[in-house]
C-alpha cells in the first residue's frame, strides 16, 4: 500500500483576528510544489473569512472542535454542520486542551467524530499521554487506548488522520526523542490496522507538540510520521512554511 500523503495542519487555537488572514494568505502564496496537504484551523469566527480568502489555493480550512449534536439549545457552542457550512473541510477533535479542559472522554470524542463524518468533515483525532503517564511507563497503553476509544467503526472507508501529541510537549518547547516518537507511531499504526485492517496503513499519523522549523525535518522524517499538527508555529507564515518545506 502506498504511503499516505503527508498532512501539515496548523491549529491557531484562540489566536487570530481579521488582520491575521494576511498570514494565511502568505502561507497559501508560499506553498508552491510542497509535497503535502496543508490545512489551517482558525477560531470559528474567522473560518468563513479564511475560507473565502484562501479559495482557489491549496490550503484546506478546518475547525477546532464542535459538538456531537447537529443543532439545538447549546448556548455558545457550534456544530460540525456549521463548520462545514462556513467552509471547513476538516476538524480537529480530541485535542488535549479539550480532553483536560472540558472533560472530554474517548466516548465524547468518538461521538464528535461521528458528527464530523455526517457533516462531511475529515477528522484529525488527537491522542497523547501526560508526563506522569510517560514517567510511569504507560505512554503506549494510554495512547493506544485513546485510539481504540476515540475512533468509531464508522470511520472505515472515510478519510481521517490521527495526531500523536504528547501533552507535555504542547506549547512547552519540549519534544520526545525521535525513537520515542517512532515507538508511539508504530504502536498507533498497529492499533489502526487492528481496527480497520489494511486500510489502517493509509491513515496519516501526525506528530504534534512544539514542532518548529528547526526540528521539523528531523521529526517529519521519522518512520510512520505522516505529517504534523502545529500550534504556535502555525501563526506566522515564515515559521509554518519552514515546517512544510522540511518535508
Ligand atoms: C497543539 O496544540 O496542537 C500543538 C501542537 O501546539 P504547539 O505546536 O504550540 O506545541
């Protein structure tokens, strides 16, 4: 089976105002020939404007989480349908900032994945261990358990990716060693094949956690790393393009 096309996705989190669309346009303008799919996931209120600004470019636009319900009395929340309606084609789900900060369980994430599929969105499902779990020798068990619990069977035959994001590496400047990354990615691959058969080999497994231009080449060339989910370094076009060009 051929290797999946790498995906480099930027997660802007709660950052960005209308003026930040210039960075997104600069990213689109600088992509020529990059051998990857590239996505930006801005705050929901910027999504429609970003999708319009990037129309016709190679940059895909995605959301950052949504509810599992399609509509209803959920003040302040948004649905997968709303993201798709605003121009999103992907969505980040199960980010550790949602799991830890909003009490999301694997079951919550799996329900949201189902909603994303019904809305036609391609999920990027995040998993990752805390520092305590790694120190206790539980990283592989935690991560593979999250993969099994967060990926519903209805993903079979649908495009999606998994992002391995060690919680302790997010926004800290710390990264695992490349053998540590490879070990976890191999375990995720084996779990995906267990769940989805040979089709599990075509699922990109992204690495996320303090990826920047200076470490991107080393990380992106680790076996079984199929791209990156990038937080802070996706906010500046030069940094994000530096990561894309490291492929
Ligand atoms: C993230 O939160 O998805 C992330 C990878 O953040 P950062 O790149 O800033 O560590």
